[in-house]
């Protein structure tokens, strides 16, 4: 679905006499919907992978431009465990100094940089694969959105629920808010079923920017 098509679709729910101001504000309402979905929607549909090169635990690896949050990291040693920056740098080896990663097979993320420990020196540099959640794309900029294509009801309600500031005392607004809550729960529930149906273990979904 193209951006203009999505705007026309959402407009079909909004139009009534006096809604001209609201329709003119549709672009910022869609951007607000994207900001909310950025926080709320963590499903496999929004995942991507990136091949990155690890050198050593002190060398940061720049994350992809569309990176939002991590799901898993795989390398020559298999899956690697996420640690908070404090855990990653605070645990030290038996003779190592402060800031020397002690855990094998761990990673952390600081700002937009990935840090990894646990590779034998003979294996470096090594290629690792990061599975991550993408940022919600700016629909108006890219003219494409996987959320609009795969979760049209969710994106529509996410936009409509912000319309309350323009259509006060409108009995449509509570229905839009309820529609968003139900569509979000349905999308996440379907994603959980798809994961477990394949026998994949459920994983922690990291929030944050």
C-alpha cells in the first residue's frame, strides 16, 4: 500500500461535516501513530538480519541504520547472551582488570554500538549475525510500510485514536482506542503462536530506542 492510498483509507473513517481541519492534520497523526507502534509492536514481521564483523571486545560494531532493538546474536559459538553494559564490563576475569569482559558468548549494546566477548583470538576477525527489530519506517518518506501491508487494521486504529484531540465529544473515539488495543493484542498473539508452532523458544523482547 502506498502512502496516499493509506491516507485515503484512513480518511474514509474520519470524514464528516467539519472534519476538514482533522483531515489536514492527517500527516502528523500518522507520524504519531508510527511513534506509538515503534514502542508497542515487536513481532517477527518487523525483524531483519545483519552480518557484522567482530574484532575484539573493545572494538565497537556500528549497528544498522534501521536498528531498533535486539532479538538474538549468533556467531561461531552459537547463540550469545545479552548483558547490560554494567554486567558486560563489570564482570572480570580472574586476573583481568576492571572493564575486561569475563563472560564468554555475551554481548551488549551502548548507544548505537554493539560489543561482543567470548571469541577465541584464533577466530578473529569473525562474522556474526544479528537478528534485530527494525525501526518503524517513515511512511511519508519511504512510501512503503510493512505495518500497513500486514497489519492494516492496527495501523489504521493507531492513527485514528489520536484524532480525539480534533473530534471532541465524538462517540467514535472510544471505539478507535479499543480497536487499537484489540488489534495490537491480536498481532502479538499471532506472533507468539507462530514462534511456538515452529518449536522456537520464546525470547525476551527488548524495549528501548
